[in-house]
């Protein structure tokens, strides 16, 4: 294993971008990091190269994604209607979690990190991702938190009368390299959640930052706050770059 670590993380703000294009970019960056780690194993310590880290932030056109542990029955409309009436697409993907929705007004974050640069603990990684969202929501005066046994970030989480999810999470990790991430409902059209059983959970609602505050919030503002909290929690040094898809 490389004896040196790289705390720099390249932030890429993608705007509204097709889900498949972003998935392909994640796979490309993920493979680049894994290949570098494997190559480093063949080299002496003083010749090993630092591995890169990335944070991709974006919105997607309407899309539903189903994780490896999910059930397609949690999609409540057939795929023909989904395309024709809802203007949405559907993908089965290699991440944890069940079915979720992405769409305009939702801040999606994809950390592609070599955890050997930070810490090798997936449980801690998930908790710090959640914490970055919890702290961001606290910036807007919202008391968000976790519910035992459920992933993501919730309001009315501490035994309140109406628990509702505001941020979904699902990640994949291999050789301590991560991909996929979180989806925070900021100005999201929540009606699109009516066509799924979100994350396979039947008895809890979903919400958004705008629904809770009563007014829309700029995604760039929210993204900046999430980045600041992630940088503090993970001890990251953030750099920025605009991504051009290849």
C-alpha cells in the first residue's frame, strides 16, 4: 500500500447532466484510481504515485435507479408509462440500497475517494456522509438526523410524529475506492416519488429543503455548504474543476 496519502479532492460541478453520462464518468474515474493502486503494489514505496480523489456534484433529468438489494416491484408504474408520461428513465445499478428517484432540483453528490487517503472504514464513511448533510440542513435551521436501521438523513427522526426522508444514500466500494453517493432533495418535485416505494420503505414520507422552508434555495449555495462540511469532516483539501464529458 502507498505509504503516502493525498488529501486533495477535485470538485467537479456538472450542472444538469444525463444519468448515464455521469455513471460512465464515475466508472472511468473509479477504474483509474483502482488501476493506480494496483500498479503501486508493484513499485517500491519511493516510486509509488499518489491516488486522486473526486467529488462530483450535479442534477439529473428525471430518472429512477434500483440498487442491487432492491426490488423492481417498488417501481409502481410500467416502464412504458414511465417514459411516455413521466419523461423518466430507469436503471439497475451496482450500489447499495433499493429504488430511488433523481431529478431537477435535487443535489446529487458522487464522492469517488480512495479511502486509503483518509480512513479505511465504510461504516465511518457512511456516517460522515450523513453528518455532512445533517450539518448542512442545520445551516438552514432544520433538525435532521438518522433513524436506526435506515440509511440516509431524516426529519422528525427522533420519534417524531411524521418522519420523512430528505436525503437518500447508496454507495459502492471496492479496494477502498468509493462511488455513487447521496441525493439531497432541495427544490425537488416530490410528486415523482409517488411512482415508487422510496428506498423500499412504505410507511414514511419524503420531503425537500424547499418544502420545509417554504421557498426555493439555490443548488449552488447548498452544494457549497455540503462541500465545506465534507472538507471539515474528512480533513479534505478541495480544488475545483469544470468537467467536460468524454
